[in-house]
C-alpha cells in the first residue's frame, strides 16, 4: 500500500468514499478517483478502485466496511465542521506517493508509525447498497415521462384515423399527401402542446424552489389532468387546441420538476440510471399509445382515447406522490433539517444518513454565503456558470434538432407516402417498439460507459441513418413504388430511433440535471428545459410543412437533420467532460480541470478518467486549504 494510504484510515461518509485520518481533533478529507463496481457474495455494492491514468496506483481489491472507523471520523467531521462536506462528497484519490506495499525504506517515520498503528485495522470501505425505495420513487415520478410519451405516440396516429378526420372535417383517407391547410392544422395540434410546455417550463424552477419538488409535481399533474379531460370531449378544433395547451403546461413543468426530484433523491452511483428511467417511461408511453392506435383506428370515437386516455396516468401520479418524501436537499435549504433526516432515512441506509445530511447542510451553508442564486448568475464567470449553462442549453437544444420528434410525431404521416394509412399506423408501432427496447441499452450503459461515449456514438449513428433516409427518399430511388426501398426507409427510421434512444434521449436530461450547483439547479434546469421545448415547438410546427413536395420534401428535411446530428457528436466531443460518478457537489472542480487543464488530444479520446482524476486531486487540495484556513481562524482554547 502506498505511503499516503498507509497514513490514512479509509471511511465511508454519505454517498461518496472519503479518506480520513484522525489526528487529535482534526480530520483530513480528500476525494477519490472513479471506481468500478461489482457485487460481493452478500450482494453489497462494492467499489473496486482503479488507478487514474496519470496518478499513483491503488491496489485492486474490494474494500470492507469498518463501523468504528466510520463513526469516529464522521463524529469528528460533524462536530468540528472543519471541512465543507458537501464539496468533499466524492470518490477516493490521493495526492502523492507511488505504491509502497509497506516495505519502502524511504518512508517517513510518521508514515511508518501510522502504518504500524493501522495495520491491525481494516482500512477499507463499502459503498452501501441502494434501497429499493429509491427505485420506487424513480418509477412513480417517471409517470410524468409516460404522460409526454403517450401524447407523442397518440396524437400523430389520429391524423390517419377516419373518425378523427370526419369530426374535424378533414379530407377522407386515401391521398398520399394532405392539402397545405390540413398540414397547417396538424402542425398546430402538435405544436400547441409544445407551446404549453414552453409556458409550463418557465416558472417551474421558481415553483420547485418555492413549493418544493413534491408539491410542484402534484400541482402540475392536476393541470395536466384538466387538459386531458378537455381533449377527451372537444366539440371543435379550438377546444382541442385549448386542452392540448393546458396539458402542455403540465408536462413542461413536470419535465424539469420530476427530473430534478429524481436526481436529488438518487445516490450518485445510480443517478444516471434513475434519471434514465424517465426516458424509458417516455418511450413506454409512446409504445402504449401506438399500440392503442392500432386497435382504436377502426372505432369512430377511438381518437378520443388517444388524446384523453393519458389523464388516467396523471391522476395516478398525483395520488402516488402523496406517499413520497420531499427532496432532502430542498428541505435543508429551507431550514427543515429534521424533516430532511426523516426523508433520508427512507431513501438511504441508516449508516449513511448522518454523513449525507452533514454534506447537504454544508453545501447549502456554503451556497448561502454566496448569496441566493439569481438568473444573472447563470452566465456569471464564477464557477464556470456561463459555460455550464451554455452546455446544458446547447445539449437540450440539439436533442430536438436531431429530428427525433419529426419521426415520433409524424411517422404515420411520413409512412403513408408509401403505405396504406392502416399499415402506416402499424409501422409507427414497430418504430415505437424499437424505441422502447433500445432505451434499456441506456439504462444498462449510462453508469458504465459514461455520458460522453454514448452521446458521441449516438450522434454519429443518427447522422448515418438520417443521411441514408435522405438518400433513399431522394429522386434517385423510387421509394413510393419500390417495396424494397420502402422497407429500407423504415429500417433506417428504426435504426435512427435506436441510436437516439440509448444516447441523446435520456442523457440530455441526465446531464442537465447534474451540472448545476444546488443554489442554481432549479433556474438552470428551467432554462435548459425551456430550450428543449422551444425547439420542440419549432419542429412540431415546421415539419408537416417542410415535408410537403413543394417545399423540402422528405429527403431535404432529413438531410438537414443529418448535418445537425453530426454537429451534435462534435459538440459533445469537445465540450462535455465526463460526469459519470461525479457527485453533484464536485462539478465545479471537474469543469475547472476540463477548461484549463485538458488538452485537445485528450478530449478526442472519449475517455474522462484522467480529467476526473485531476479534478479529484484539485478538489482534495481545495478541501485541505480550506481546512487549514478554518483551523487558523479557530479561536484557541
């Protein structure tokens, strides 16, 4: 074991692994590099440490938990408050010393004595298994994603239902292309929902900060339910638009509030997985609505279920949220530490609660000293907020400019150019099934492969298949009459959707939920969510008109999306550091290293291990400096 390791006792505090050496009443805390996870024989989640690319090595052995050490160090940390625990919630790293194995003759006497005193103690730790209730919370709040997915999958299919066309006096089924006025109404029916999402997302940050994450989700679910009921019984086109606008307000707010709630209740080691469940729920809603459309298309009033049936799930979400705890971070920020502790006891192992509560309190106190977050702080140079805001805004903007909702909203309209209307709805269901199944790849890979790899590969994959889609629908091929080319177009659509589902679908929301500090997280997610919905509105309104033969047609529209997908991959490659496994409180150090100390060649490798290791060492140095400063200012007894 290296000199630094022998001189410190390793201890678990909260959600991160902290290295602590108790010397009298002082505790030194450092961060640690990312570790690989595996399960031991007792199914406890264990860190197997790996060395940073450019730092000292670690022994690759699973660590065991030492209760006495943890309690002793935790008590010193909490009682003395020497270290801002919120910033120290990280993974283990070291500052110096090559592997020593306890045999180096160059070891200092202090190191030797420390080593001797610690040999009899277990110097290792366990990352606690995640409580099942965390996943219960994730799945309940993910019903908000199902609401959005149901709307995406349901509305587009109704455009090819005879009952819907009769009710709103559209031309009968049969034509390969609709008149311009019908395309315009299709665009407004879809875009009015997105417009409501824009309106709903704007105050959502302030609402979540004022009411709390839980109450805000309940309120927005109620608004959505009212809109769904109106869509169930519309007398005319205007009433349908009103219902879609109200439901959009609900989903626009929920898309931020639910993701924020999930990220603040999930441990860091499964945060990506938990937030990705939201995307799985969206794709599940698309699949459910697509399947219902296949069965409802021959019923004259079936379209009402396609629009209003989602109200059942919003009412269910309202009811189930009553039994969930409030976000501990929000409770601490509003001076309710006892309630926060009770909430943590429901979502963390009992041994973790005191350490994590102290970490949250310290982070909130530190942010309180920096004044309450204002909108202008999102573009301030401090903490690299301007860059983090630009990154979150850009990723959410580009997610929609990938063209995904051109397919999700209007696949039946696109497919009817070479299929019968009933078969176009079936083909849409097949694409929805691919979308749903591919999202499981994201759940498996998000906390293993990392954010950068998936986003870059997904962007390149989408660029390839949208480019092929554009090629096959161009004048060089006869996709409208050649069944083989038509099959290739559907295959390209499915493969394009697959690449979106495991990458940009869930990860745009994951990244936006984790890059902002606590004091600005609500406002930061508001602005990034707003970017998503504004672009969604533009796509929903423009695509039905863009694909008309007199305008860009199919090939021109999807060539445009192919170019943007290629740009998306480049944007992430050079702009986004790897955030996998990085605690929310440690993002500032990561962005500092990424912008100041990461060469271009390293950014092109897709790996984030080296940058994270340097960020961990910088974080450790910052914590030690703050410890020294606080010790110097502490009054002598």
